[in-house]
């Protein structure tokens, strides 16, 4: 899991989440979303974060809610695929 942060506040030294990325055990990206900050961004830290203003304009509104729903969906899908595979191995 990796998170990119951008700067907020008068001097841009406070950090707020701007991007969440998750890879599986094989290094394949399974989740990669920009997050729309809840505060005015004063430093995008683009050289380090790679995040630009335009990336955040279409970002998700609630990172935690979206992440939980996405991961739950992925886990349920994986669980169902595992069951189907197990049934086909038994049959």
C-alpha cells in the first residue's frame, strides 16, 4: 500500500491524503484512486508525489468509504472465485 500526500495550510507543510495505491502479492495494482482533499491544497508536491491539480478534481470524495467498499467487493469476489474453483476441483 502506498499513499501520496499533498500540502495544505498556509505554508503547505501539513499533509493530507491525495492518492491511495495497493498492489497484490504479485505486484499487480489492485487499487489506485485519487482522493479529493477536504482542505485547500497549497502545495501539490508534484515532483515527489506526481499529483497535479487536475488529478484531484475527479478524485473520490471519501477515501475511507470508497476503500472499504472496494476492498469488500474484491474480497467477496475472490471468495466466490475460490469456492467455484474448489467445487470444480472436487467434481
